[in-house]
C-alpha cells in the first residue's frame, strides 16, 4: 500500500471509507502533496456535548513499505481503529471523538513534511484544535509467550532492563514525559475494558528514539499529548518490514482484547 502503487491506495481508501459509511459516519478527506503525488488522510468525527471543542484522536497509518503486505504494520492497527469506531458509533461523550487513517508514515516520507500525521497535526495546530489526547495505533497484532521474545530499546540503560517485560505478550502504551497524565488516564480506561490483555505503560524522554518512530511524534512536535499503542514492532516481531508480515502471523484473540481495551479507554477519555 504505497503511493507508487496507486491502485493499492485507491482500494485501501475505498475500503476504509466504505466501512465508515456503513457505520453511519460522514467521511472527510484531507488531501495534500507528498513529494509530487497526492496523499490522503481519512477522517471521521463524532461530536461531543459539553466539551465538543476538546478532541480525543485515535489514529493509525494505512500505508506500508514497498516490500511487505504489512499485516501487522499496519493493517492490524487499521483493523482496531475501524472496530473501535464501530463499537463507539453510538457513544456520545462530552468530548469529540476523531478517528484518522493517516497516509505516508513509512519511508521515504517518515520524519518529513509529507507524513500524513505531520500534515494533520500542523493543520490542527493552525486551526487551534484542542486535541487533549492522541492515541497512535502502531502494530498491535503480534504476540509471543516465549521468554526472551521481547527486546528492550537500545537507549534504555542496562540497569533498567530488569523492569521491562521479557515476554512479548503485552500491549505497550508509550508516551513522552509531558504525556504522563494521558498515559495514566489511558491505563485506567484500558484496564476497565479487558482483564486478559497485559498492558505495559511508560513515559520516557524523547531521546529514546524508539518512542518517536510513528505518528505520535508528529503530535508531540505540535505540543499535543500523545501515546503510541504498540506490540513494540521490531523489538518483538521478526517479520517487521519483511515479506513474511502476513495475516496468519497475527494473534486475533489478543487483537480483540486490545480493541476492547482501547474502546474502553476512549470512553473514559471522551467522558
């Protein structure tokens, strides 16, 4: 799903918009130039009541690198994005729920103005949007019960490694230090929705570069609190950016628990 294969992008946009239309959402497209090609973010909202100007954003990128079918990276996250928006389709919170499928997270656009999340975060800041929390779904489908299957980010001092899980059986909620309140509220809401899915939540300095490797970083750049929700990507999944990142490698029962937990956390954040 890359801009260099326009038919794959057209099919993906059609699928996501079709799903949201069936749920009763009104689709909005945010189109922009990405290194000479047109890229498209897809957006739907459910307005809040008493605090409608405050926005809780749940997002996931729908593109892949050229070499992979991208089942975990990032179709797993788009699936959870769609299903959470379906579960909360009739939920009216105090705050506005915004769901965004981002274009162009992967290279060659990563860390460039052409990232879909950079475009959306900057436009939100220009408009004065009050995004009180951004939740970035980034690879949420791969899990392992084997001891030693979970690696620790290289920037973490060795003396701290004993505080990190050794089995890749959990979802991680990772924020920068200014996002600690969002992290705490997300954790409380997530735990209400599922008791089966372990959650490892942590806020770290942005000098730990692994925590900036997805769309959450674009919102940190604009001063918004944001979390990356992830199976930790290459720290666990050997299929990362490989042709072997296929649907049969995903753990669908655990993805279901992730969905229930994220939907519960969204309810809490929306009020």
